[in-house]
DNA sequence: ACAATAGTGTCTCTTAGACACTATATG
DNA sequence: CATATAGTGTCTAAGAGACACTATTGT
């Protein structure tokens, strides 16, 4: 089958000139709004246009390449220069270790001929869910990287086919919240049910009934577990202190939290 | 960002030597058993081992490459040599046009360094659902291609990381039956509810309650629509003639058909 | 005091699934 | 007639969602 072709590939001249890159749809929630990490392209093609962070795959796994690109664009590092490791999840506020808590998963691969005008590029897109991260460090690889509300980004013409990749990533994110506990990836290690509800509201773009959401979340086995403690203060304009929870051990939600108004017209 | 790297890529010497292939997990149901299309490798590495059909991506979309590979390995063709087109869905029994009814979707991309001992190969895996197809034509590209029950294939050590790809494909197929009408891709254009139930039973590996399944399928809007006619004969050992249905226009099932015993332990 | 929010109680409606039953075909 | 299957009726338990209510805090 592919054996003959592989042998042929050993001849550098015959080898099809295909570049493999990763592009990352990194999502976070800042000030209650779902935002995506975008970089501004400095050169042609699409100079000045916004694009998803990404780059070539080196001698590494695809997952590692995506994590590396995310680290380079944000200025954050998975574990400080591969030297220390402990405490990574303990100081999510610092730059070092902050990436340890992001959820990263493969989204889809885009490889239409002509999607890059210069040459054949096959891009493996990734989807990242991150808790609120500091602003990207200007000294990073990217000329200018910034978080942008997804509504704004969707209206903007992005470089290459990144508009479609972003749309696919958003749809995946919305669907994943239904049957996976990944909403916890958007909040800190300890969170209130209201914070979790804010995540769902931001991603789905609609408010959820506070009481029913509360009961539902607690009824799903392994979604969250109580820490025993509560917030130090109530709401800004009053209200009781909320109990704190941490992510449970469930990998899927049984039963799922279904999106309201999953319009029958979606068909 | 990736601009400098792309410029560097123009120098053939600098270019990272990565090959891009597609591999297809093609599933069908024959004699009530879920089967997967496998080919036997003729040469090293993994000579004699079974592998998923696949090959290099040419100057075509990834989807087209997957469809082409599937066509080459099965001896079937989407529409006879790109000349005629009409009637493709009307004669599913013939070789020409039989591929027009297969559902093909991207599964995942596998690119670990070392997954191919010869060089860096990034493989975009596809998942195909097909109605019962004729045996692969021996004169095709593949040395030997054949349909094998997935249970058998899962016990066999496949070439490369194809065992994992197959496992991922099976899990995707099982999940997709829940919320998508893709079960209809495994049967003919006209089918009975019992045939549809047999698809679910084969893919999920467990029997379903006939009565409840019947009512459930008919209650999901757009899943199936009646043709008005019935089968010519009843069951082999008696029974009434069953009504015939065709696939409806729904793209997702609302509400979904949930797998029984989605063990809470899955977590 | 007032306003805002956390968390709970309760009711209704829908649905999954178990079970039973009839109707219709084949041998 | 015996038997197998298509299709329907009905009951129960569980969950989603609407609504209402209490409790607790900050201004």
C-alpha cells in the first residue's frame, strides 16, 4: 500500500513539499466575557491581520508543539524552563506554572490546498481552555498578542482560514461543556457554583437559572467536590458567603448539562 | 510569529522533513457484525501485519485524499472516473457509485515522532461509515484487503499506531450513534426499523429493546421518514411485513438515543 | 432597612425503560 | 397451528425547568 510511496519519499526530490503547523484556539474568560488569544501578523500574506497563534511542528509530539506555541505567545511556561515542577498548580497567578492548568485538546486538521498562498500547509488545530491569564508578554515571539472577545473576533476577518477554525473551536467548546467537566478549566482551583455558572453563561451566551443550575451541578457525580470552606466575603452588594468547591474526578458528566433552547431547528 | 519560519521554509534544505498521510477507519456491518477494512502490509516495517488503508496526501483536500484511498483499497469509485455522476445513489449494489453513500469524517491526527520508524509521518485519520459493501477487489492497490470483525481486529497487533487509531474510531462511532443519524449510513436507502436497530446493536455490542427502540426512533424529528411501502416478505420464520423508511433531514438527534448502561463508572 | 445573592422546596411535564399485549406473517 | 416478529398501550421512576421561598450578607 503506502510502502512503495514511502520508499519513493526517501528521495528528497520526489518528496511532496508539505509543511505541518499547529494553530491554537486558546479560550479564557475575562470579566465575564469569553475571549480568544490572537496575534497580529507582521508580514505578508495577511500582514496586519489577526491570526491564531501557531507555528511549525518540531521534533516533538503535536500536543507538545501546541503547548509550546501557547507558551511562547503568552509568555507563560508550563514548568519553569524544565527545571522545577512542583508547585506548578499552586500559584496560578504567577507566570511560571500557570500553563499547567490549561486544558489542551486536538480540534481538527485543516489542509486544503491554497489555504496558505505560499505553499502547502497542513495545520493541526488545538483547542485550549484556560483560567483567566495575565496579558500576553509583549517580549514574546508574537509581535502583538492579545485576548479579544470572541464576538469581536468573529466579526473580524482573520488571516488564512482561521475564521473557520475559530468557529469550529467555539462550537466544540460549547458542546463540550454539556457532557464534560471542562468548565472547571476556566476557573481557579477553588471556585463557587456561581463562578461555574458564569462560565456556562459566557460560553453559551445565555443566562442560566441560578437555583436549578446549582442543584444540577451538585447532583452530577464527580463534577465538583466540596472543600468545606467558603468565600471570605459575600457579594459586592450583599449576599451570603458561597461555599467553595474544587473539580471532581469525573471525566464525563452523567447526566449531561444540556444547553437550553438547543433549537429543534438545528436539525 | 510563523512568518519568519515560513520564509525559512522556502529553502528546501531547511525544510523539516515531514510526510503527511491519511489513514481510514472504514466501518461496515456484514452479517450483523461490525467490521473494519484492513490491508496486509507487504514490506518492512511491519511486513505481514495488518494496517489501516491509507497513503500520501497529494494535491487535493484531506477529505478527497481519504475518499481516494478508500476507493483504491476497496476497488469502488465515487463516480466512475469523474465522468458520470447521476444515479450514483440509485445502484448501491454496483461498484461504481457505491462510495457515494459512505459517510466520511475526520477523526484525529496522529503525529508522534517515532510512530513510523523510517521518518516523521503525520497522519490524518478518517472515519468512514459504509453500508454493506462487496468484498475488496483483489486487483486494487492493496496486496490484500479484507473486512474483519472489529473484535478480531482489536485483538490483533496492527502496524504502527493503527491499533490506537482503530480504538479511537470505534469510540467515536459509538458516541456518534447517540446524537447523530449516522446509523442510516450503515443501511440501504430504504430500511426497516429492525435493520436500524441491528446497526445500533452491532456498534454498541448490546441488544436493544425492540418496542422502545421503535417508538424512540419514530419520535425523534427528522431521523427517519416513511416511504409508505413495506417489505415484500415478513420474517424468515414468520411475522408481519415491516414498514420501510428512508433517512430524514435531521443532522443531529433531538433528543439523543442514549447508550444503555453508560456505566457511571466511566466517569 | 434594603438589596442582592446562596441555596432549598415543590410542583409539573416530559422521557426512558420495563412489561404486556395485539396483529400479522411464515412454515 | 405454532412461532416469530412488527408495532402499540401503559405504568413507573427520574430528571428538567418554572416558581417560590428562606437565609445571609454588604451598603
